[in-house]
């Protein structure tokens, strides 16, 4: 009897869906400005990457430009995705907390960050970063399931998490949970954090119990059990 039950359990596993890790690999993106948004499709999950910078003076979040850092074309920086403030930005691409500009005689500090939006709920398993030059790689990051408005502010991102050392890879806090978006930026409390995002690994949220097992399986399983009982009589 126990052999039949074991066989039924094995078939149940085979018929059931299971989650597996997916990876957005940013190494191959071309060097230079890529536009405000770039998109990927990994294992059937759509991933959109948007660039922003936060003005510490005006408290505004402003759309920026995603910048590729191709390791072959730009040997001074690791491969990955950074953020530029304009299509003609000459600043080294990367998420940083040291960039700024003078506007009407007032120097504005900017914090740069990227937002990854998924068309399914996911768990962020790991983020790989690379420091630019001698700078640090400490990061602040957020995540949520509600859709971000175009005019969102930093406070609207919700709970903030911190990774004090992200080189070369870190695992987001378990408290982050399942998300449909994930934002990451250079931690402002530590001076001269400048780094690129190289890969982001995630698992699509799936529940085995939510996937109906085909009726044919249950008929087959019950037939096996019936035959086993009949044989033992």
C-alpha cells in the first residue's frame, strides 16, 4: 500500500507547478543612454526598469534616463545599469548620492535610483552590484505590490530597507515579501556610494495549491489505489 501512495505523491509533484528562479542579466546592455524605460521578458515575466532621481532640496522625484554600462565598451566601469539625469549626461553612469547641480544659485543634491516593475508578484532573491571606482556600494531599497503613480514621492515607497554592503551580491530582507515592484538607490547616509546594478534574480510567486491538478490524474490515482486494494484481498 505504501508503494502505491508513494507513486501517487510522485505523480502529484510532476503534475503540480513549481517556482523557479529567473534572472534579469544587465551585462549585455549597450553602453550609454537607453532612455527613461527599458523592458525585459524573463521566463514569461515582464520586467520594466525606470530611472529616477530625488532632489533633496525640492523633495521631488524626477524621471531620469537608464544608462547601460557595457563591460566590453566601457572598461572603466563594471557591466550593468546606471542612471543618468539626461540623454546627454557626461557623468559616469551609476546609482549615486554625490551628483548635484546649481540651480538659481542653490546647489541641489540628487539621489538616483532604479525601479523594477514586474507584471506578476515576485520574490526578490538576490541583487548583484558593482562599485564604480573607489566608491561604496551601500544601498537603500523598497518594494511593494501597489502600482506606483507617475508622481510618487520617496515617502510613498513605504518601508525602507538597507544593505550596508552590496558588493558583489546581496539578498533583500525577508521582510520585503512578495512584490510587484522593487526600487533601489545609493544609501545617502554614507558618503560617495556609487554603483551599478548588474543582475537581479527573482522567483515568480506561485502556489502549488492554486494550480488545479487535472481530473485525469485523480482518476488515474484512484484506479491505482483500487487495483492495489483488489490485489491484497
